[in-house]
């Protein structure tokens, strides 16, 4: 059951296994402070008001979040898939689908959940002349966000 099914649409949401190849990284202090504030937020009446964003935050992560029941179901599915991955695997998942079904809002929800669980999260989004890739590291005493110079091996290709 997906977000689009709640609204009667028949769009699909697809999960793809990927491998990230990192050539370099730069710490983004403003995003690091924002991410630290994000994980401290608490759900209120199925909503998550994110902290005031820095100027360089992807617009898809700036909105207040209504936590749909389908997000929790998709999170459960993702956890089942990741538990089935081989131990030591460095693979992750990409959520794709038609425009407007809630992928970006789900990304904010997932970032919030995984940040509270002190995980490492990679976020990839399009910009005018390509893609930006971010690494959110919630594992240490301080949250660190890095802008990555990286490519993704996706279905056998690099992007």
C-alpha cells in the first residue's frame, strides 16, 4: 500500500539496489546544524514541523510533514528488505516513482526516523545542472552532513 493508493491513483513506487562510489566530500556546517535540530523534533498530531532550513537545503526537505500511514508501511517494507541484505553489504535503496506521489516527503520522514536511530543516510536530489548528493551521519556525538563528489552504480550503470 503506497501513498498514491490512498488517493486512488495507480502510480507505482519502485525500490532499486544501488552502490555509491565517493570521490570526495566537504562538510556542510549549516546542514549539519539543521539535521541535528530535525532529529530532536517530535511528531505532533501526525505532523512533523521541520526546523527553519538553511538557504542551501533542498526545497523538498523544507516543508512541514504530514506523516501518512503509508509512510510507516513503506518504512516497514524497507526494513524487511534491508534485513534480507547480506551482512556487510554496502548497498542501499533508491525510491523512484511518478511525480507527486510523496517521494520527497517520505525522504524527510525517513531522514527523521533514521537520524533518531543514529544511522548514516545518503540523500540524492536533482539540481539545474546535475545532481547533489548528501551524506547525513547521525552516528557520532555530533551530526555531520557532507556534500559528496560521488557517482551511483544503478542497475549496472553510473549516474
